[in-house]
């Protein structure tokens, strides 16, 4: 029963990406910049709320029960999660800087890297559920999966629609969107596997995933907040996404 729940929880985010990528078969043009900003801000709101309510809060509760040293590991985990992806991001962008823009390689790698922290977050939470640690309940774990799946819908569209507009066939653009979701699934399975065997460092793992998600929010999804033209709309949509994820986690948890 629990194994089936874990499989569903890991698969839900991928289904969100698949659904979003399928928009390429129904929409004929690339989204306008305003819409892209709105989608990014919505995703940022969901990820920020998920980082706190689904990852940091359970980690701190468990750490408080185990002593101050565990609280310190939460802080270290969050810091390392935030900074670890900085050199990786730079390496990927340098590697594909000269790639043909229409090939979509840079876009695919950038979004796949962006999806890894989300997959890690889901995997670590389900590892805590399996181990009976981390103050994570069944419904709260599913709420996290659903929240990530919800924000993966626009992410899938953000990959497939621009690639189709740049000359990729719809089938090819859809597959590239699907591949970005597969990166998230692989990261989730890897995090589940590792955290299950090292359950004593679950608070560290939860906070590491939260830090990585905050890196994505601040680096990749916050452009609309700095743009004077779209800042008001972006902040409103961010608050909406945050509210939805907070409600899912607190009401269902």
C-alpha cells in the first residue's frame, strides 16, 4: 500500500510536465513575455511555500526533538543546497553557450537542472514517510506531489511551445519537454533511495532540497519581480501560488 503511494507521489510531478508539454499540440504560437512571467511567478510561489511548509518545517521539528546539533545540520543543509547549484548552472550554460539557439539544448538543460531540486524534494519527503520520520504525513506528502505537479504544467509548456515556435516539430518539442520531467523523476528516485539508507540525516536532506529550490526561485523564476512593467502582476501571481501550496500543505497535512 505504502509502496503504491510512493510510486504515485513520484509520478505525479512527471504527469504535470507531460500535460504542460502537450499544449504544443493545441496552441499554435509561443507565449507572450507577459504570460511567461506570470507562469514563472506562479511556479516560484508554489516552490517557495513547498520549501518552507513541506521541507524546512518538518526538518526543524525533527531536529528540535534530537538536539541542537541537528538544528545546525538544517542550517548547513539549506546553505549547501543553495550554493551547490551555482557552479553546476554556470558549467551547463558555458557548455551550451555556443549551441544553436534553435536546437533547444540550453533550454532543455537549464529547465532539467531547475527540475532536479523539485525531484529531490519529493524523493526526500517520501523517504521520510517510509522511515516514519520527518513529521511528514501521507496526505501532506501527496499535497507536495500535487503542488509540484501543478507548477510543472506551465514549465512543460515553457519548454515545448518556444521550441515549436523556433522550428522544432510538435512531436520533437513535446519529447524535449518530457525529457525535462524525466530528470525530475530520476532525481526523486535517487533522493528517495539515498535518504532511505541515511535516514539519520533526513533533516539535512530536507533542508538541502529546500535550499536548492530557493536557488531556482531566486535565480531562474524571479525575473518578473525586477521588471517594472510586470512586477505588480508577478508579485500577485507569486502570492497566489504561495497561498495555494500553503493551503494544500497546512489544510491537508
